[in-house]
């Protein structure tokens, strides 16, 4: 079988890039793609460092942005720039595996807040949302739904 090029949320690969300085190492993900070319991807750590304040997705009018839970700072453009960098360097991805529930990487599992910090539902993280727009023809899934990719 052809060696695929798969971008994976770096914390699933054991990188200590989560907001709390930990990883979310996932043996099933690493095993599923052991014969593929893996591109680690973390859109938050290069912007905010590690450890860092938590961020959350806020629905503001018809837009979704990410802000720091303590600072209130809008990190949306900087995180989007990290997505653009991934796309620039790897326009030929075959699949993407993201970390569930993350404000950047979550796929339908990320809590969405209103401007008063109340949860109004669950949706995509902002990086995931952008990746789905840019790569409409490849499988984009999370570690909870690996069966969507033929491993
Ligand atoms: S979920 Fe995404 S943004 Fe958060 S640590 Fe993992 S790779 Fe980085």
C-alpha cells in the first residue's frame, strides 16, 4: 500500500504541547499510521508557548474566534497562520487526524461559548474548521473515529 502523508495533532503523538505541558499520547493513532509519513501539527504551542493559558471558542455574531480564558486576548489570526503554514508546507496531505474537544483541533466535540462564557453547543475547533474548508477531499477525523480512515 502507498505510504500516506498524514498530519496528526502533535499531542496525540506524545509531544508535550498541551496547554498544561502534557501530551495526550495515543497508542492506537501511532500504531495505525506507523507505516505512513506523519506530519506533527500543533497550531497553539508555537503561538502561545507551553504551558499556556487555556483558550476557548466564542461565538461572536456569525463568527467563531478563540480567546484566552484569562487574558481575553483574541488568538484567532495567529492560530490561523499556523494552519496556513501547514497547508503551505504540505498541500499534498492524504489525511488528517485531530485531537477531540480542543478549541483548535476538535471536530464537532469542542465546547462553543457565547460572549458571557456560557456553553451554547459543541462544534469544530477553529483550526479544524479551516482545515475542512481547505482540504474538502481528504478524510479529516479525530482519535475517537479512526475507523473513518482505512488503516
Ligand atoms: S489539541 Fe491541537 S492545539 Fe491542542 S495541544 Fe494538541 S495539537 Fe496542540
